[in-house]
C-alpha cells in the first residue's frame, strides 16, 4: 500500500474520532465516563464512512489527488450520516432522530472536507 494511501486511511479514522470528540465536547460530555457512549457514535460513523467512501472513489489516489474532487467526501458523508444514525440507534436501542442525523451529517461532512483538503495540500500535489 502506498504511503499516501496509508496516511489517507489513518487520517480518515483520526478525523472521524476528532469529529466524535468535538460533538461530545459541544454537549459538555467530553469525559472518560462517556467513552462507551462515544463508541456508540464513533463506530457507526466509521462503518458508514468506510461502507460508502469506496463508492465515491475516495480511496482511489487518481481521483482524490484532484482538488476539483473535494465535493466527493462531503457528499459521501452526507449520505453516510443516515446509515450512521440508524446503526447508532440500533446500538442504543432507540430511534434515529432526524435533527441528530442532519447535524452529524453537516459537521462530519465539514470535518472530512477539512481533513481531505489538508491531505490534498500535503500529499495530493505529489
């Protein structure tokens, strides 16, 4: 696996972890006692992202090396958010709230856009 692709995958996981932490921090729940609950958001977010991202060519170095393709992670995350919300609701034995899904989708799409833009600045130009 090329080093650029490895950094992309590791960065995706870290970006999703940061997005999860920021979400919990915005609710004042950034404490170790919330670690298990954080996993009920982080793991479905990972699943949603890694299930949909390949469909958008987000791991194809030829596709993601073009700055004009930065719309792809945004759209992929917006479409992954409902899946994430459903998986999270199943883990918590509750319902998927539409407002949570919208906020998660928008904030995660922004986070992935920032991360993928940074990746492009560092690795994409090579």
